[in-house]
């Protein structure tokens, strides 16, 4: 079994409050969950209104499938016009680690 995690640092566009930030981040997290069946959440920078750290995880019996899902999630984040993807960090673990 393989587990993959992705952490994405996002710069939010025209956001001036934490309420405005939630209005941008919640739909992104919901779409990641719905489209790719991953566990996703805002995991950092909660006090900053123009930055968000989104983390997600997926599990599969095939390392290639994990990589494909993480690639697709990263593409979705990069293509969202309301955010700029600043950086990502990935980890892949197997049950033998």
C-alpha cells in the first residue's frame, strides 16, 4: 500500500479578510475531495488572509496511481485563476517504510 501527501502553498488574489479567504479556499478543498477522492484541508497559514497552505493525502495499492492523483491535484490548483500556486511539497510512503 502506498500513501502520498501533497502540501501546496497558495497566494490568494483579491482577498481582504479571513471571511473572503474562506470563500476562496473552501470551494477549492471541496473540489479536490469531490473530483479526486482525497483527504484535503487547509493545514496552515490560517491567520493570514492572502496565503493558504492546503494539504491532501491519498492511498492506493499502486505507487503510479498515487503519483497520478497528486499530479492531477497539483494541476487543478495551478489552473485556478483566483490563486497562485507558489510551491508544493510531496511525500510518498509505502507500507514497508
